[in-house]
C-alpha cells in the first residue's frame, strides 16, 4: 500500500482498496519517512541499487552521444560552409553557377527517359 501511496495513488483510493483510514495511511507514510518501517526487502534494495548504477551509466552514455552529435553537427556546418565558398569561387572566377534554381523545370530529354 505504501509503495502505491509514494507512487502517487490518491490516499482515498488506498483507503477504499485496503480498508485503512486516511489518517492511518498518512501515519504509516510518516513512519516510513522517519525510517521506522521499511517497504523494501533486501532483494528490492539490490534491484534499486543496480538500477541506479545502470541509470548513471545510461546518463553517461547519453551525454557521450550528445557530445558526438554536437561534433558531427559542427563538422556538417563546416562542410556546408566550405561548399558555399567553393560555389562562390566557381561563380566568381569561372562563371559557373551550380546553385539550384527553385523554379527550374526538368529537361525534355530527362522527361522522355522517365516515360519510356
């Protein structure tokens, strides 16, 4: 019952389900908080400790993944900037414009290839 209480089940619901008065449920919860009673057996305590360790490891793995993704994003931005510079040089020095045209139409030859 206390496990349910601490997981957020309303005290009124616990009162109906287990038959304890609301005052008694709150008293038991207070006793647990003060360390007078324990709601976990040794096996559950070990599981909780193991889940905390694995939780900490999971947090570390996620932090490492975030760092790797931030690095990949930074490298991608550098690469995109490099391409823009190369396209500017091609346009300025060689008169070649490789930028995409938004309203560009597909050539008749390529349309033919698709339909055939």
